[in-house]
């Protein structure tokens, strides 16, 4: 058995796995014995079917499975031994030649592998990101006030209707709260974009497109991958930067972090439906249900990592205060 590496460029390489008959002989023998034990043929007792008949009926299947098993093991061992930090999984090369599945043949397989880009940058006070303070525009305040007046007028048997002055004050407060949330979202977004750009990440984009298509086989088309790829790249680059910063800041995700994030999400969900003061046992049950769902756990881990990294970056860099009108804020890319 032989595994050869060919470096294509900084992030792409090709592995050639070549195996001889003696490399897969033991796997073939074992697989044949397994099938023979369970095979049922008329005229033969179970487990007593001649090996020659098993070979005639299942020979190619046994060969393919045995060779693939040996190749997979060789590939895994090479990757671990050489500590290849991969993106995605190895892909069968587009240059792979057709195999002649005949027992005793030598087989050669080509695999494309993409390497994870190595990041190396510092977080400094000289790193500067704008932090917007959004002023309440008169037009927005007027629209919000009119909406609140309409809501007030629809209330039946309202013994103490609010005055116009009170409604205008409430409108200003609501807008100020809304703008504050939007500004917080914006500064987090700008910080992410800033450090993705600073990291100068290069990605093996053609490999990633192929990998996405293979990993989601039957679920997406090549055209859909092309269409959604820019958004994927933007998010994927931030994942790499976030992972680098988690290690740099020596952050760990604890169980309590996930529980707190799940509790906040559950509370928010109930609030969205107008349900407050939810009994503690119901919240706890919902939290535990979330923490038994792998997809939910992955989402919570990303959320916690985002929060930890962004919070730390806000402390380490310079946030330059910048006043802006709501109209100009909406025009930001």
C-alpha cells in the first residue's frame, strides 16, 4: 500500500492511494465469510453455501466494499499521521480514472483535500470600528406617534386615555430603544467584517463548492450552490476568525453558558407570543429539551461563541462614537 501527496497550491493538495491485491486480501476473505454465514440459497443449509458460489454471486460487491474499506483506513491514517488540518472531507478527484473491478488487480484512487487557512493577526487598540448613535428623526417620531394614537383610540372602556404629549414621549422612548438595538447589531456586524478583512483569509473556493454539493447530495443543485455561495463564504470566514479568537482568548464553552443561552431563547420565545411570568418548571423543561437536540446545541454554541468573542473585542479595540440620523443609518451597506 502506498499513499503519495501532491501539493497543488497553498490550500489544495491531492492524495494518491495505491493498493495491491495483498493489501485487500484479508478484508475480502473476512467479508466473504460474513456473507457466507448469513447467505440463504436453495439446496444449501444456512452457513454452508460454497465459497465459490458466494464469489460468483457477490464477488464484485465484496471486492468493492473490501477495497473501499482498506482505502478509507489508509486515507484516515495518513491524515492523522501527517496532522492535515482539513476543511470539509476528502473528495474523489475529478481526475479519477474508471476502475476495473477484478479480484487481484491493483487499484489507484485520487482524492482532493483542502487545508484550513492558518490565521495570524493581533487584536489591538489601533483597530477602530464606528459605534453609531442614532438620532430620532422627526418624521419617524411622527409616524410612531400616529400609530400609538390609533392603538389608543381602539382601546374600549379606557378610563385614562393618554394625552398627545404622553404619546409623543412614548414614541420617542420606543424609537430610542429600537435605534439602540439596531446600533448594537450594527457594531457587532462591523466588528465581524473588520476582523474578517484584517485576517485576509483565503479559501479554496472551488473545492468548497464541490464539497457543499457532495455534502448536500440530492438536496441542492450546482446552480443553488453558486447562488448561495457568497453568503456561505461570508459566514464561513467569520466562523474561522471566531474559532481563532476563541483559542487566542482561551475561551471555553461551559455547560452553564449553554443553559443560560437556552433559557434566554425560551424566555424570548414566550415573550414573542405575549406570555410573561412563565412558571420556572416549564422554562426548565423547555431548556432541557433544547439541550438534548444536537442542532439546537450547535446553534447555541455558535451564539455563545459570538457573544464571548464580540464582547471581548469591544473591550480590546477602539469604538469610535459617531452620530448619525436614522435615514443615513438605513442607507449603510
